[in-house]
């Protein structure tokens, strides 16, 4: 079994308007979690910070992370940075902001397709919606944290604003594009009442061949560091505080969400899995094992081996709904 991780954190960008205060600290805290709780060796963890976190270096780092991957390996990609959203033709797309360019979700997802299932965990402490600051109210004191959303150059912002009217589809990070109203609404609203289910299981489904653990929903902002979160970004603070190797990813997601809710912070973390591998939600974070106290559920097999195609589709919908 191989254990490898690539951790990216960017506090300083070429445009000082985009500087943050907690992303490098996030990578160091997460590295400590990998070593202390999951048994990763320091030599197997690559760190890319600030000006070293270029598109070329991250691409090379992903190649090294995925090289020779086999079933049973534990691979982790963690990024703490800005995110951004912009119209690309008729589709609103989401990207991660590296030091010198954007990491498109299609590039990351494409690189994961050759991996065995159930080996990769992607953790993203970034967001894609607008705004500059997040105000929250822990313990009776008003706190303000910078949100982790990219501020484009004024001419780029003006250009993008002129293109919004063309958008008929959304491509949320790591997921397929969709124009289905139910699929879009579920990414903007928690448990939307009266919103129709996606017409197809593939609508806005996770494209990454990985467990995806993200800082917030599509309409929310992710807070950078502040004193109540020990100067870590809020999601990373919740994650390293609540991490438990014996519980499922879904349960960990709930614990991190509760931790952020205690801070009166409107930020709902999101754990997701590919349609064909929903078991990643009921397995443990990173190690992808059955949680202590019971086996993770397994999917019915289609037609002739314990279940029908209809059984499989119903099971997948149940798992997606539970997530």
C-alpha cells in the first residue's frame, strides 16, 4: 500500500488584492493530521506554497501523486486557496486559483480517470461564489474573515459580467455540466423543498474518480483564518479538529458542519462521491474502510448477480439522497 499526498496552499498572489492569511497554515495542519492520525511519512507528502504553486508544478505534482497507483493505495490532494466562477460559452464553470493560472476541474477530473476506484481523496478549502468578507458571531463577539474568492482584474470582471446572460448550464467543480433545474437547485440550496430530483443520475454528478470533501456549497463562501478558528481557514479548522479515523466520511462531514455552525458561520461543508462509487461516503476518510462497528453498505449488482438494473438505480438514488 502506498500513501502519498500533494498539499497546495497559496496566501500570496501576484495581485495583492487576492492575498490570504491561512492557506499555508492549512497545509501544515493537514500534513500534521496525515502524519499523526493516518500514518503518512513526511517524505511522501509534497507541499507547494505561494509562487511554487504554479499550474506547471501542480500538474507535475499530480502526475507524481497518481503514478503507479494501485488498489489499496491512499492518495490525497488538498488545496487551500481562492476559487473562481466564470461563464465559458453557455456554461458557468468553477476553477481553483493557482499562483499563475486556473486549475480547471476538467483537468483534475481527467487525470483521475485512470486510477483504481477508492484510492483518492480530494479536499478543497476554497469557494466560488462572490463577496469579499464573511461575518460571523462566535461566543457573542462579531468576527470578520476574508472569504476565499478570487478577485479578477477589473477588465476581466467587466467582460465576464457581459457574458452571464448566455449561461444556461452550470458546471460545479468536479462535476458534470447540467442545465437541469433540480440538479442546479440542489447545489445552491440545502434540502430544497419542492425542487424536482435531477432527471438523470448523471446530472451534475461527480466527475472526479475520488471522494470529494469541499469547504461549502455552491452559493456559500469559505472563510479564511480568524482567531476563533486558530487562524486556520474555517473548513480546515473544522476538519483537523473533528477528524476521526473510525467514522465515515458522511459522519465526518456532519461533525465539521456542526463545528462551523457553533461559530454561527454560514458555511456547510460538502462530502460527495461518484455515482458509481457511493460507498466512498460510508467509508472512512482517506483510508476508505468500513467504519468501526459495522460494514459499509455495498451496492446491489445489476442483472443476474444479486439484483436488477432497477435495484441498482434505486440504491444509487437512495445513497445520493442521503448524502
